């Protein structure tokens, strides 16, 4: 009888019927071992150690040992690949992108997996180091405090310069009304920064008749509960982080309008690896700041254009000049894409 069913040739039906005839098929024995004539995943008749249709192992185990084996194999597989992928992404991003596109898919972490992993790691690190500020009212430590300190020092310098200008103007008998106005502005800025450093919120959002009507509902929400809005913005940013990929791909079409050799798949791989690298920079930067090394973190601002240049040059096999031109365009595009994304998430958060 089983021969007849094999002759049907319909893979799925064959498997189902085989299972119906042999009720024990697919159930493990006392030793947790299975002995199969058909693939347990898709029903195809087995000829070797692996299913020729779907690739699943012919013999599977159903034991605690097998579970740990799967767990360990998964970890080691990921770990093996990630230590091959990360150094390549940092130093030879274009070579990796080209090899991935050309077909070495199993060797590296796929762009999408790397991207999702990095988004997850980035939000975990940013929350852990307090970079995002766990809520709007208490911006603790991290990048934010460093930024505020720098801002305050900058304002102080500016104020001292204005005081000198004012003295000089007075000595010459010139009007100081304009300088006085700028001094008042600096002082107001410094008072705002100090208020935030002491655990306050930024100059509170006020909704009055000057507020444009389209922005009023958003502004009211921010004024009412800045913590909730900040949480919703973070939530939206992580939930819709994948949007950065489709937002960036059209820019790549613009960068390579006449290069038929490179298609949308290639651009998507390039963009996704590139964005993953930039998020890793954010992770590195906030860890450096958290460790009190903000000077080193500042240097990271120079890395993206350099990385983009090398990534573009190697991925698309460009000459130095066209790589520089395209890097300049890409840096501009990146700012636009990030600004669009930020505007969208803030809008969603304040809705
Ligand atoms: Zn199968």
C-alpha cells in the first residue's frame, strides 16, 4: 500500500497519508528518537540525512539534551558569524556588502538580522546609560548632562565676549541696546539650561493664541504630560525603526541613477549594513560617555562620513573622486532621512 501512495507524487498528500497509515510516525520513542521515512516538516520521502525539499534533518530529537543542543548550536552559530561580521563591517564594509550580495549569505549575519539586533541593543544601552533620560522630568547623567554642561560653558564664553563688546561700545559712545538684548538672551538660555540640569523640564511648552492651530493638539499633549510623550516617542522610534530602510533606499537610486549593475536589493543591503554600523557608533558613544570618556565619544562624530566613503567606494567599486562626491550627497541624504524619521516619531509620540 505505501508504494501506491508514493506513486501519487504529491509531496504533501503523500506525507499526510503516510502519517495516517502509520500513526506512530512523527512520535518519538522512549529514547526521544524518531525514525522517519518521510520528512516530519513537509512530508517529502526521505533519501538521506536531510530532507531534499525543505532541508530539515531526517532524524530529530525530542529531549532536554536536544533542546540544549539546539540552544548552544544557535548561540555558537550566531557568535561565530557575529565575530566574522563586526570587524568586516567596521574596517571593510564594502567588501562584506559586495560578498554578501554576490552570494556569501551564510558566512555573515544577514543585514536584516544585524539591524534588528542592533536596534534592540541600542535602545537597551541608551536606556541603561540614561542617555534618553528615563523620563522628561529627570534627565540623569549620560550624554544629556554632558551636552548641557558644554552648552552652559559655551553660553558663558559668549556672555563674556558680549560684556567686552559692550564695554568697547560704551567707550566709543555707541548704542548698546542691541548688545544688551543679546546679553539678556544668553542669560535666559543659561537659566533654562540650569533649570534642566537641576531636574526641571525644558522651558515648558505654552499653548496660547500664538500657537498655530495644526500644532495645538500636539503642544497641548506635551505641556500636559511630557513624560508620557517622551515614552511614546521612544516606543515609536523602536517600533518603526525599520522605516529608515525604505526611507533611505530611494536616496540610493538617486546616487546611482545610471548604474543598472546595482539593483534595489543591493542598495537595501548597503543601507541596512550602513545603518547598523551607525547605530553601533551610537552604542559605543553612549558607553564611552557613561564611562566618563566624552572626549573620545566626541571623536566618533567624524567616523560616519569616513565609513560611508569606504563603504560606498568598495561596495560600488568607485574611484576616489566619485566616492567623495557621493559621500557628500549621502551625508546630506542621511540628515534628511534621519530628520524625517525623527519628525515622524515625535508626531506619533505627541499624538
Ligand atoms: Zn522536508
